[in-house]
């Protein structure tokens, strides 16, 4: 099992973006599977959960070199954020980078900062 943690801390466009996401990658018979562990974050943060899942899928679709996904499970095991400085796009970006780190690949293209926004290519 491969795991990684990515902490995103960036001041851009007059605001601070913060999120820290940890993932574990493992082999499964019928993949790809992306899941957020129930214990990944406490409280009512469903938007952060869905953002982490979107970030992992983004990483899988934008990996360089392209990945064989059929036997892969990525589990988000931890999401850390601050009520003031954490938004969905920060969580998604941290999840994407953690996924790439765990799989030992680069992101192509990685999310980028444009003023106050974090931009994901389609």
C-alpha cells in the first residue's frame, strides 16, 4: 500500500488557501475505486469530502504518465482544514497532489492559482 500526505498553504490574490489531505492507494480486483473514509474528517464537512473525491479523480485523469486504473483503489484517510482558510478547491488541489505523490507520478496539468481562484483544467 502506498500513501502520501500533501499540505497546501498558499497566499494568492489577497487570501490564504489551506488544506491538508492524506491518501492511501492499494490494489483491488474491480477498480478504479475512490472513497473517503468515514473517519477522514469530523463534523459536517460534506463539501470537503466531495471536494477530496473530485481532487483524487482529477489526479487519476491527469497523471503523467497515464495510469492503469482498472485495479486501483484510492482512499482519502484524512482531511484537515480551517473554517476561515479552507475552501473546496483547496481540498481538491491537496487531494490531487497527495494522489500523485502516493502513485509516484506528476500531474499534467496540476491545479494552478489565478488570483483568488484555484483553476483545474478540464
